């Protein structure tokens, strides 16, 4: 009863920011992402009647709170499978732990898919995303292939993720730029709680369905400029929400702003790229193949840039045969 899964991280172009149900992790709005080829988590899980406790070790989750969250997720899967064996869990990331890239998305996607297989649960991709969502919202988007929509739904069973376009539909690059980060990131859970009392939230939610419709059209017709402009607007809107929350949250570092300005300057000079930023200071920059090398050279010159990882759009979570133990 051992299984191993490898899950990509994902980056949202239309963001998930705010929950209407905290324990089920139902989002306030549907959202859109892609899976990233350069950043993944591999997790092996074994259940056995010989184990006397859950034994969880990962290079990502070291503190007690994170371990408790993993065990809570194992409990959910044990409940679905109607089995009460303890588990051994080992997990490694393809990216350096201290880089500030640690994402719960790939972690909970891999944990879900490996655990369900190890307990012999025969679930559809949709059902797997519903379980992953309850571990970490954005984790549900790391399970299906390529370009993914997470439907907000209204109940546990209709808030799920599915592929809107396969990973090979549109060959673009997403460059992750890690910047020096002196302070610890404020957890997205905290930011999402604060947004609920933000006076601008209503306006955001009123316009979000139109945005989703538009971005799907731009992806479908591969309109890079329109797509990029909308992605950037949406990222800035997320940060406008955090800046106007009470108390305000500023996720950016000086290098974040340098990079934003660089992207805008390069665009004026004819190198077309667009950024998005999650709940942290790092940028993900979208560009076309013809501009990738030039862009990376420019990014390297910015003070405070620690690491650059170039990604393609990847498939979703997969079971593999080589186990970590
Ligand atoms: O699922 P979480 O708790 O990691 O939240 C993700 C929040 C953002 O990354 C800021 C936006 C998103 O849609 O991924």
C-alpha cells in the first residue's frame, strides 16, 4: 500500500483571493492557472496496519502546524477510504526549500494523489481535485493537465478544477524570478481572511466573471498582448486588495518594484513580457520563445535577484514507480 506522485506547482493568471467557506476552502471566485514545468514536489505515502502513528517528513514542511495540516489531510482521505491505517509520508521539492518558492499547491496535490492510490481509492480526476482543494485551495489546480480552471462552486462537490486547454496548446514561457526576501511571507490564509472586510472586494467580484471569460478567449486565440495585459492588471489588482486591507499587507520588496519597472521598460523597447505576482515578492514573467534568452540576460542584471527558473507549461500530477523509501 505504497504510492508516489509527482505534482507541479502552478501560477494563477486570475487569482484565488478570499474564501467563502474556510474549512471546505471554497473560493470567492473561479480562477485560472497553468502548471509549471520547473517546480515540482514528489511525495511517497505508505499506509500500514503495522504503523503506530503517522510519520511525516518533508523538506518543505518542518513546523508542527504544517505537519498537523498534512495529518488532517490524511484523516480526510482515510475517511473517504473508510480505512484507519497510519501513514509514512516523505516528500521532496525539485527547488531549493529556502528559495521562498515553497508552495502548498504542489505539496497537497502530490500528497492527495499518492495517498488515494496507496489506499486503493478509485477516484476520477475531478474527485481528486475536490480532495486536494480541502488540503490547500490552489492544490486542486495542480492535478489536471496544462491550463486549468478551478470552478468556485457552491458546495464541496461542485468546487473542482479541470483542464481548459492542454499543456501543449500554447507554447509560452513563464520565468520565475526569486528575489531576496528578508521578512517571512505572510501566509495567504491570513491575507484571505483580511480581504473579506476590504471595501473594494465587491467591485473586484462584480467584474471577475467578465475577466475570466476574456482571458479564456485570449488564450484560445493565442492573443499574447491582450492576454499579458490582462494577467498584469489582475496581479496588480490582487496587490491593490492586500494594500487596502486592514491592516495592510505589502508583499513586495525593493527588487519586486525594480523588476516591474524593468518589464515595462523592456516592453517600450520592443521586448514583450508581462508579470504576475502572488502573495510574496517574487515575479513570474511571461514571454514568447523568441524573447526568452534576451529577457533572462536582462533579469540577471537586477540587484536583489537571487534565482531565475525558466518554465514551460506542464502536465498535471502523475503517479510514478520510483518511491522515496
Ligand atoms: O492555495 P493557497 O493558500 O496557496 O493560496 C494561493 C493564493 C495566491 O497564490 C496568491 C493566488 C492563487 O490563485 O494562486
